[in-house]
C-alpha cells in the first residue's frame, strides 16, 4: 500500500514583523488561499491540512480553513513541532510535507520534486532549503511521520520545538536528501515576512500576465522577475539574518 502523504501548512496571524500576513490580499486573493490553489494540483499529496495555534487571534485562520474545505488542527503557538505531530496523527499521515503559509508563490511542481526525491532517496528527511538554491519562498521539507513523532517525543531544544525539523537533520543517523537546482537562485526572495516582502510579492503578482496568473509555474514567475529586475529589488535588502 502506498504511503499516505499529507501536506501540513503552518499558519498564524500573530507575526511580529507583519501581523496578519497570511491572509493579506495579493491581487485580490488572500496569501494563504493563493498558496493553497498553487499546491492543490500536486500529484504526490493525498491531503492538505493547516496547523495553526489554539489562540483566539488565529480564529480567522480556522474560519478560512472551514470556508476552503481544508482540515485545520490547532495546537501550541510556540511549540510548532507539537502542532505538526498533532496534525500528522489527526490526518493519519505516513509522510509529512512541511510548508509555511508565508510562501504564496509555492508551486506543486516543487513539492512533487521534493516528495519524489524523498521517496527515491531512502532517507527519512528531504529538503530543498538546507543547501539552498531555490528562491526563498519555495521551501519544502518532507519527512517520515515516524521520525517526526520521534522528534516530538525527544527534542528538548526550544529552537527544535519552534522550527520543527532541526532534530531530524542534526541526527547523525538520519539520512538527508538535498534537492538542488543546477543554478543558485537563492538570492531571490518570494516569502512574506516584512512590508517590503509584501510590496515585492504584490508587484510580481501584478506583473504576471493572463487570466490564470495565480497558476503560473515558478519558472514563469522567475522569467517575469528576470525580465524586470526592479521587481526583485524591492526586498533585496531583506534577509533571514537581519530579521529579528
């Protein structure tokens, strides 16, 4: 029997840098709705679930999930690892695909690429973000649920609890599959953490042509950005190192 592969999207409203970012409109579409629409065509995901916090502030995310027909699991705000374990159990997942709700340009093709690399690599964890070559905002991590639940039971480091996967890829016994591009595009930033990021993403979305702009492949988005370097310059000075 084929493993049950579940995409789990972590989402919360309480971002300190850009509160409410995951439901902010991008060309009239909430960021989380845009991301979902771009992930749903996946050929490897059997189901999708949103993992949010159990705080009242995240009520709008639960309401969004209901309206979108997506399962939603609530758990501790800061212990995101526990949240993922709850969601994995709830969804009866054999394999978990970790995604975040601040990546509105994520692409099902990238998800499928990482899932297939995981399946073929014989490891318990695969990622396209540890040795980054993809644009920031296409991050995807795939792990065996058994390994995720072990991490939930044994990880004590607050960083591992918050960021979900460090316990997995720091273990010497855990084989890691790295998914990389032949060229390094990691200087491009398509994630939603700051006001500059929001302006950049909205600018790129507005530049996409056609009625099916929301379904444009990530390579089509790349071509749009490369054709107009000003689109990437909006948030070029933002980096994970200077976000606090």
